C-alpha cells in the first residue's frame, strides 16, 4: 500500500523512478551505435513532421485536431538535433552526407511550418531548441561558436518573420486561431488576475485551501493543477482530483495563463518549486559533465560512445528548451502529457550515468 501514490506529486515521482530504470536498461541493453541512433532520429523526426502536417490539415478542415505539438514538440527537437549532431560526426569522418542534409532540411521546414501554425509556443520551443542544439554541437566539436551577433539576429529575424506570417495568414483566412496577437491579448487579459491569485495564496507547502476550486479547507497540496496525463491516472484507477469538462477553464488559470514557476509554486508550494528548479539544474549539470566525458573519449579516437554522445546532445537541447519555455513562459509546456515528455527527457539524460558491464 505504501507504493500506491496518494496524490499527484507522489505519482509523478514514482513514474519518474520507473522511467529512469527503463531508460538505464534501454541505453545499456540496446546497442546505441551511431548508425542506429542516426536512423532512429531521422525516422522519428520524419514521423513527427508527417504527424504535425496531418494535425494541421485536420485543423484547417475543421475536422478536429489533437495538438500533438504540446506533448511531442520536445521529442521532435530531440530527434532533429540528434540527427544534425550525427551528420557532424559523419562529416568529420569523411562521409558524404549531402543527401542526408537535404532530407533533414526538408524535415526542418515541414516541422517549422506545421508546428508553428498549430501553436506559437511550439514555434518558440522549436527555434530555441535548434539554437541550443547548434550551440552545444559547436562546443562539443570545438568549432567557432554559433552565437555570433549576426546569427543571433538571424534567429530573431526568423522568429519575427514567422510570427508576422501567422498574423497575415489569420487575417487572410479569417481563422483567428493562427493569430499570435490574439493569443497574446488573451494572456494579457487573464494573466494579471491569475498572478494575483497565485501570489496571494501560495504557501511554503501547497496553497491556501480557500483558493482551491475543490472547496477544500486548510492547506491544499498537489490538487491536479500540475499532473500527468488524465488517461494515465484513470487507467490506474487513482482517486485524484481531475480537471475535465467545464473545469478545464478553471485549471487554465494556472496552466495556460501563467508560466510554470507560478503553476508549480501554486500546486506544490515554494518548497516544491525550489525542488523542481534544483532538479532541472541537476539534470543539466550532469548532462554536460557526461557529454564532456564522451567528447574526451571521441578525441582519443574511441568510437564506442558516438551514438550515445549525439543522443545526449539532442536530449539536452530538448530538455533545456522545454524547461525554459515551460518554467518562464507557458506552464502547459511542462504539464499534463508534456510533463510526461519532460520526465522522459530528464531520465534519458540521467540514464547515461549508469553503465552496466558485460561479461
């Protein structure tokens, strides 16, 4: 009975530990050669490109959409950055990768357009993830840093052009769902009251029960404002409070209108927020420490860890970009199904710590 989660936070921690064990087993039992990792990254990135395009088509046809960019956006960043890092390794080995470069460029265009049209938050996550990925690659392979003033301006200009294109498209088609300005105005209209509600009721652990939509008394804690996918909770038959139906609008007070530091702080309190920030820093520091080890081995002409190295570069890029967007801009980027993705990325990074010896 002690292993059965009693609230959302316990479930998140238990699922995290199970996923960490799974990732450790996967990295050690499945051969992570460069060719295998490259194939999987290209397969995944191409699959996500088709998935996002299909979702966009359903949106335009008013057939309904699944908003795959929220849960799978960071995984798409992982796949494409891993593929780019793999090309760099092959280039340094003298392999002709001109054909693969064209394929990756096409996938980049498809994901940027389809994902950006679906969600502006994804467009920010995508561009930031690519920028971080190129920076890590340049440092790992001791190249001149990509973060020159000219290249930064190019990234900013690309983002500006994309947002302007979306606004013009919304005006031409009459589909306000594409409009970035509409999304920004909605956040502006609702964020101030949400910020006041959170700041006035957040406590060391949890929040004031009087502010809870469940009407509980005393200090409320882990009430589902931050949670794993509802389907997962229902599958295990756990009696946790869930936001669905008309209550989704109530959850949006902290899930959609505020950055993650507000949402996590409200549901878990100041201690929970500090714990999250320390966890994020731990994962990033550990990831870069291991990446340095892999780079040292590669420079000694040890090709054993090439696959793991490029996978780690992709994982770090995706995790950092998701953490930055989720914590400081959109809480929804690290909540619900996206929270499960966030945990998977963290475990994929931490799993590199353990290396099982084979007899």
